[in-house]
C-alpha cells in the first residue's frame, strides 16, 4: 500500500476552507471518512487530504458529495460554517 505524503508548501486558503466544510458536513451527517469514501468510491486517504486542504474537491466529486448529502454544491463551496467550527 502506497502512502501519500502531503507537501509542506503553503496550502491554498480556498482548499482549506472547502476541506473544513467537507469535514463539518461529513460529521454532521454522521459519516466517517471511511464511510464517506466508500459511498463516493474514493479512498479514505483522499477524503483526508481534501479535508486537510492538501487536495482540491474536484467538481465531479463535489457533485457526488452534494447528491449524497442532498444539498447543493454551492452549499459546500460557499457554506458559512465558522460558527460551527468554533464549537467543534
């Protein structure tokens, strides 16, 4: 099994924000990283990298997440969740 190493380069703030949103929504909807990954047909590691801001949430996967959670893609891309993150 290969290990994916994250770069030490500065993270894109947009990727970090979307990753935090995915984390917040995933937990709110009761999914583990493993469970969400299985539903989306990707690896748990890939979900982890997106949530950590190291990988972008590509449009195709964004659409699959939105369909799974029954929300709009815009709710993920532009979700105002800062107050929720303070409680987490």
